[in-house]
C-alpha cells in the first residue's frame, strides 16, 4: 500500500499503524539477563511500568518510518536491497550503564547505554545509512544533526534516574534484521535477516 499523504488544514493525518526499522538482537541468554535487570530496576522505582519481554529487547539501527494502513512495499524492497549490499564482520557490543531518556519531571524510557563498546553498532548504522541513501531513502535514512545513540530500551514510562554503571552486558552481533512493527500491538515481525560475513 502506498504511503498516505495529507494536506494540513483539510483533515487530520491518518494514525500510523505500521513501523519499519533495522535492528540487532541479543542472543537468548543475554536477553534473559537483560530482562531480569529490567525487572529489578522497575521494582526498585516502584513504578507501575512493566519491563519489556526478553523477546522484544533489541538495538534499533535505523528507523525507516511509521505508516498508516500497512508498509509501502517499495520502501521495504529498497531497504532489503540496501541490506543485501552490506559487507561487515561480526562484532561484540557492550553496554555498561543504565540511563534515562526521560525529561524531569516527566516519565520516559529507561535504557541500557554504552560508550566504546558500541563502536560496532555505530559502524553498522553508518554503513546501512549510506546504502539506504544509495537506494533513494534520502534524509529518511539518516537524520542530519541527530546523533545516533545505541541503546536497549528496558521499560517505558519510567521516572527519571541518574545514569549509573552496571555489570557490563555484552554479546556477539552476527546478524541484523529488517523489522515490521505493529504499532500499539506490542508485536514485531522479522521481514528478513542478514548475517555479518564481511571480508
């Protein structure tokens, strides 16, 4: 279905129902450890927020847009062509702190953050962004002036908290995936996966 357009002042924009993004996922054991940490942190804050389920934990590489009434097939096809062109070795990612994306006093996401350990994610993000631009995504691929901050969201609607170190969480990134998000339905569907098998 084509991307729907709207004219300001004539009608409200259609409510987005579907999202498209590239992501990497922790292995099963690491995801279980992260979910346990998220549960512990939610308990500490006595927040009503629920931690994300282990199978939903991921790092977004690039968000390719939200759409109403389904994903535009042309964008999906272009994203797949871009992904197929990627040649990169597997790498290790490491997150060593918990940080808040909330703005005081409003609640917001609580996430795992990293520094030097996220260099591979930056490299994959940048390489994918260039490949997407070659496929005609333009500024949808990489937002100029918006820094990429690799993170794993642990829970939404959490009270602000100061960044604090944790025992590092690491895993080997051996593939990345193109994901279809069913917005508001807490469901992600993998459209395709690509192994990292660079020279």
